[in-house]
C-alpha cells in the first residue's frame, strides 16, 4: 500500500497479542533469530541440542496456546544451531485439541513479529505413497488443506499480510533442494511429497486413504498446513519435513497406534537431528 492511499486502521487484537508475546520472548534473550523451527510429535529432542539456549514455557508467554498432545513439551527454546540463532517450538497445538484455527497459527505470527523470515516445520505423518518406508523423512513440496476451514478467514490484518496470499512458492524450492542434498550426503532415507492435513483425532479409514492417494497425496497428518498458510500470509519461507511414523490406514494389515508413531519418531531422532543441523545453515544463507 502506498503512503498516499494508506488507510490508518487500528491494529487488530490478534496483532497486538502477537506483538506482546514477541516482545516478551525477545526480552529474555540477546539472540535475534531469523529462522523458526516447529518440532512435531516425538521430534522435539532437537531443541535440547541448541547452544546458548533460553527456554521459555508456553504457559509463561502472554496469549500463547498450551500444547496438550503427547510428545509435545510445550516450550520455546531460543538458541544456536551451528552458530545460527533459531527460535524452536518444542511442541505445537492442533485443531483436534479444541483450539481455534487462529490459536493454531498464533505462534507463527509471534515468530514473524520476532523477526523470523524462514521456518522449518516438522511433523509425524502417515505414509500413503507405497514407495515410502516407515521412518523415512519426506521433504514437502506442497500440501492439501482438507481441514475444512482456513485460518485466515475473517477481517484481514494488513500488518500481517495481504487478503489473498499466494501459496505457489511457500514451500521454498531452494530449501527443498538443500534438504534433499544434505539428506543424500548424510545417507538418510529421504523422499519428496505432498502432505494432506485432516482434522483428526481419529486416524483415517482405509477408504479415506484410497481417496487421498487418488487425489495426489503422499502423506497424511493433522497439523502443518494452517501454519504454512499463515507463513505465506506473513511472507515467511517454509521448509516442511515429515517423518513417516507409520504407513497410513489399510496399507499394512495392522492397526495404527500412537505408540508406533512415537517409537518411529524415537528411532529416527539421530538422523533427524543430523539433517536439521546440516540444513539450517543453508536456510540462513537464503533468507527473504
Ligand atoms: N494419520 C494422520 N496423522 C498421523 C498419522 C496418520 O496415519 N501418523 C502420524 N500422524
């Protein structure tokens, strides 16, 4: 918007809340991270590896939603990876916990107000593509929002972004390439795919998985997509990585259990940590 036709509106409540949380966090550290990390189910361990870390429980941060999901610690850790300052979310909140779409994306807006320009978002997902193996790490090239609503519905806050954000390049190609290259170099089993988000909390039926495969999904999960939509709105570039913790419903002749999901996360932890360590410096060379 040019200065001449700019309409000075009052900041929205969501904007003021995000601003307040961001200021609270920045007052606790001298680091000024440009990269954010969202560490999903069973993958939060990475935040324990950060150097010069400041840990802040979500419950202390003004307006911050609390995670109730298993495998989610519920704190923000600001620290350094390979000398790059990052803001790591050890756990996130989901729609299935009863949070509103706006609460689910609130942390993304807080990170944006902190100065974050790129995020690495991770999750546990069910593998729909039969070429994927349990435990492989999949770089996201796109997503499908099948959660029935969009977190940007409502009056647009221009201070966050435009009314109709473009999503065609939000999964930033150079980050995808860097992750696939680093994975190969580290001899980690990697793949590339499209993530479909459903609300959960029930896992899908075999019929739903056949449908999702038919429409072009490689992975299924219950998170990430709204955060990516919010990131696009905020002008933040995204690298998404899913850990295939289980094959999706009906692919193997066995039920899906959350124990299996956690166990696989645990098993690939070392690979995951190595991959993030290698990819973050490459993201920091390519910031918006
Ligand atoms: N479906 C949905 N979400 C998931 C799955 C799954 O099979 N595995 C881990 N998160």
